[in-house]
C-alpha cells in the first residue's frame, strides 16, 4: 500500500515514528507530508531514510473564492466549542482561540444557551464548503491508498488546513483517518470540522470525547492505545543511580523529579517561581526536568536541571535515555499537567500533583486533566495546597510501595486498553491497513 501521513511538522514523528517504522517494515510505502518544515530537528533523518519511507512535497493551501470567509467560519466553530459549560473552569482556552476569531463571538459569555445550536450551525455550514480542486489534484498525484492526518485539530490556520485534506480524500474516494496525537487534543484544540472515515484514539475516554464533543459516529472511532508510549514499556536505565546523580549535579541520596509542563499550561517564568516555592515547602532534593519547549528558560536557573539544552523532536536516543533515567532513579515524580505523569506511572513510580493557584485554569480547569485524574485514581495523589502536598510527599517517600496502587489499572484504561502485554503500534498499523481495505481505492 501507499500510505500518506500528513503531519503538522516533523516533530509529530515523536508520536507516530513507531507507526511509520512498523508500516514500512511490513512492506508498505509510507509518504511523509509536512505542513511546515521550519521546526525540523536532525533526529527525523533516521526515520526518513528508512527503506520504504519517502518525504513528499506539502499539500497546497486551498484557494477557493470565499477562502477568508471559510477561515473565519472555522475559527468561529473552534471558538464556540469553548462556550460550552464543560469548559467553564478554563477561560484561557477561550482566550487562546479569541485572537483567531475577533468580532461578536468573543463577546459571548460562557454557558450561553445558544452555544450548542450555534456550533452545530457552524458545522452544518462547513458541510457545504466544497473540497478544493488544487488540494485534490496534489493529493491524487501521490496515489495514496489511505491517508492519515494529524493533528487535524488546532488553533492556527495551518492546522485547520488538514480539514481540506479530509474533504479532498473523501471526494476522491480515498480512505482518510485522523490520528489523535496527544491526550489533550480533543479537549483543547477546537472541534473536528470534516469527518474522517476513521479516528484513532488512545482509549475509551478519548472515544467518548470524540463522540460527545466532536459529534463523530461511534463506529468510526477506533481505540488503539497510545503508541507513543510503547518504547517506555521496553527500555531500561543506562546506568546506576549513583552515576546518574553525579552526571546531573545531584548529591548522593534520594531525589524527587519535578516534571515541567508546556508553555501552553504555564509560562516558564511562572513555573520557575513556583518550583522555588515548592522546594522550600517540601525540603526535598529535587531534579527539574523542563518541558522541551521551556528548556532555554531553565538553562541558567541555579537548580539541578536536566536537560539544559533543548532536545531534538523526536528525541535522539541520548535525549530519550536522559529522560527515562531521570524518572527511573527518582523516588517520586511531581508534575502539574504533563504527559510525564503517564510516563512515570509506566515505570510504576509514585506520582503526585498539587493544584497550585498558578495553574488552576490550565490544570483543574481543563477537561483532559480531570479525565487523567479520574482514570489514575489512587495512582495519582492530588493535593490542594503546598502544605498538604508536602505531607503527602513525606508519606509517599516513607512508603513508596503504597503509592503504586492503581498504576496497573490506570495503564490498562488509559495507555493500553487492549492489554498491557500488547503494544499499541501494531494495533494502530493494523487499523490503518484495515481502513485502506474498507473503501474502494
């Protein structure tokens, strides 16, 4: 088969690189089509140079007569999603969308009774937007048997362009799927505006979100597990804890890893100030693992920080090893709203979070964090003040085994719902192959 992956930028290979490798290994021709190559790290070369993988030119933007009106319609639909009362606790989601919309929609209040009908009207109008002939021609030139777009959802015009790929593929009769790349995309990046033939999600929680928040037909939503975490179930540490502590500037003895959140969750300068308060309140030896997009801001901070140089995306083996080791040798992991909490639970580490004022809107205010907290149950200890968190952390360090309760149940529900022993990558590859065979090419 010829399988075309349309990725927002090469960094999305962090989430789908294992799938590309799996499909190429099965003898398929995998075409990588990037919307934007500006954020390009050398680590993608290894995947692009695999036998059976080919990088193809990006698809052109649509050039319809009413393109500006169509763009405004799509931005308005994304904005209306966040007037829903389910998002009342996170006005920052609406504020992020507002700069792409402007005008009367931004003056509407949360909980407005007409938000639901207005969103459905916007999506109905979207159905009348024709497929763009130029996009169809460019897509047809690649002769794909199936198309996978990711993330499909997004605030920027670039991300919304993948809506036109879905329309073009369906017009051409080419099976098309959306890959939900991360745990928050269904609840933080707007609404699906053109229905793909299939949508690949991690778990039943995301499946429910796809149906209820994006109005996708239940039968079209396929639960594959979270393929980006597969490697975490297989790898081990690169050395012992003594060597690792020396390498990252820690003293001998136990330490707690603070895993940073993305700048979308909290600005780096706010997070740095919070971590100083957190260390003072807990008194623990700590290592900070900044989010890759915040590393530069942390580079000169006078605390043990690793890494201090931004990693490539997808990460190199050395970057992956440093990240894995930082969790593996920690006595506990603390984070606010980050996928590092999931990666720590895969290693069966005690995981804690604190509902700090600095993060309220982007933590407890977000649907995806509440979903994670509910799925994790006792595996994630939540405190509502720093004092409560300090007590929980002391108790956890005194009896770390007790904090592991529920980790396996969480992993079965959130990461590998098809079975802990079954990697998600082959399941996703099977689903892509099945979709390609489901419609006439």
